[in-house]
C-alpha cells in the first residue's frame, strides 16, 4: 500500500484528506500546531492545552465513524459561555487532560473516531509563531500574523518564540513516505509553520519521495497579493531545498462572476493565484493544470467566530485527490508507456 504524507493544517487539510481517504493508502496527516486564534486560542489560554482545531478537522476528515459522530465533532455552540467553541475542540482538550499529554490523547481520539490513517501533530510542544519583518519589528502569534498587513514591509523570517522540536512520529512518517503532499493552506500559518521545524525540513530534504504541492487558489490581501505559483514554490523551497518540489497542482477553472466580485471586495483585485510560464524557464517542477475548483460558494459553520476571515472559494476534494493519485503514479507509467497515439 502506498504511503502518503500530507503537510498542512486547517480547512485545506480537511478538504484534501476527505478526498484521499477514499483510496487504498496509508495516510499520515502532519498538522501545524501554532494556532492561537478563535476557540483554539481561548482553550490554550484558559486550560493550558495545545490547540486542537486543526487536529480536529483532520480527525473528522479521516474518520470512518458515523455521520452523527462526525457532525458532533464539528458542532459549534452558539450560545452561553461555550459560544464559538466546537464540541470536538472541547473533546480533544479533555483527552489531553485525562492522558499523559496531547499526543497520547490524539491516539485515543483516533481509536474512538475510527480514523483511517494517522493524524500527527507536528510537535507536542507549545509552539508560539513569530514573524520578523524587514524593518526589525516582530508580529507575535499565528492569529496576529493571520490578520496583519506586512507585505509592503517585507518578511525577513518566520520562526518560533522558543525552540520547538518535531514529533518523532512525523519525522518517521516522512522518512518512510512514498509521496509527500504539501498544502493547500495559508502559506505562513499552515505550511511554513510546519516546515520551519528543523527536523521536518531535514527529513523532507533527505527523503526520496516526490513532493506534490497543491497551489492555493487565491492570494491574501496585504500578505501575498500578486503572488504566483513560483512565488509560493520559492517560499517552500527556501526551507526544504531548491528543486525539491516535483509537481504543482494548479487550478485553471475560474470561479463564477458573482464569487469573483465578492472576493474582489474582500481581497482586492490580484487575488487569484496565476502561473507565468515565461517567468522561470528553468523551474524544477512539473505543472499539473486542471479544474480543481469546488462548485459554488463554501458555507461557513454556524457559530464560527472566524467565519469572516475564512475562504469561500475552495478546492474540490474529489477532483484534487483523484489527480494526486494519478500524478503519484505517473513516474511508474512513464517508465513503461512511451506514448499514446
């Protein structure tokens, strides 16, 4: 069975894993652990637990439990002192309290939810994300970074407030992977927040597995405006090594005019991620173009206090997973088939 490792967090990983779990794969989903906003941030501050939100989404995506159980994990309270919290976040926080640590609690959650594969927090330590800007100032915390405008100043470095060591299970899964899939997701909070942990980037550099990067559909105002595919690949390869990304999945389908107008009001004009063939004729990756777009507008969960900041233009999990499966097997076919007339 092919071993596939995904690296990301948030809704991007949820979407991707929801599609991949339908295939005969051994899945290891490595999840960022620097979230400090919304429900996760409150639980971190009040209970001293690690942020459960991104882990919860991955658990639900890979769960073979009943529809009722998956709906329960995503249920978000809308009233009283629990308003804004999801049941799943509270459940995982309770498991951390009743077990030796968060990682052991997640192992129990995987058994309860009948998870296909393994959800792997990238670290079992507190991970406070920091961004150093080119003018020497710092933005503290993933939530502040997520809502900041810093593109004109420029980013010097993304780092953690203190030393963060990788979860050994994550390193082991990368070493044994047949395919590594990165993204989609926020480039700073969901993707680079995993890669800047030294053991993770080192394991990726040493791995012989092909890397597939799922390019984002849209850019973010004040952070990645005007970014194209090469810009995102460069951000990743600056950490894991130049030429390390082998394939990039790039969506060519345009959203509906109504969605385009709505998104332009929120994110500005240059929000769609583009590919410029003439920009870098010596690029090391192969571009896989296709219609990976989910039809219609993604509805946000009732009671989600961060709904206004979440993307409503997203990938289609089935389309992307099917294409990833094809690309992952492409080298095997190319060694046999010389052409199709």
